[in-house]
C-alpha cells in the first residue's frame, strides 16, 4: 500500500511540475508575441510618419515653384525644423 501511495504522490508531483512548465512556456510565448506586436506597431507608425513627411515635401516643392516670397520660405524652414524634431523624437522612442 505504501508503494502505491508513493507512486500516486510522485505522479501528482510530476503532473504539477509539467503543468507549471507548460504555463511558464505559455507566459513566455505571450510576452514574446506582445513584444513583437509592439515592435511591428512602432515600425508601422514610423512608416506612416515618413510617408506623410515625403508627401509634404513633394507638396512643398510644388508650392515653392509657385511662390518664392520670403515669408513662405521662412514658414517652410520652421516647419521642416519641427518635422525633424518630431521624427527624431519618434525614432528615439
């Protein structure tokens, strides 16, 4: 009888160990998937910012060919400085 009790306890211990290892593996997998999702989301956001900046630069080139007034170039320079700061801030995060 004692041998059967020891086998049952040993099986329960092995089952508990296996279950905890499976749970830890699942937690680790979820953590990796969440980190990958965050990385992909940041890359997606950055690509959309770059597309917007490129479109703005193209539109600005069209605008500067139409108007060369000093006030327009001052506004353009200030806006470019702001965009550079925003992009640097996005990339540093």
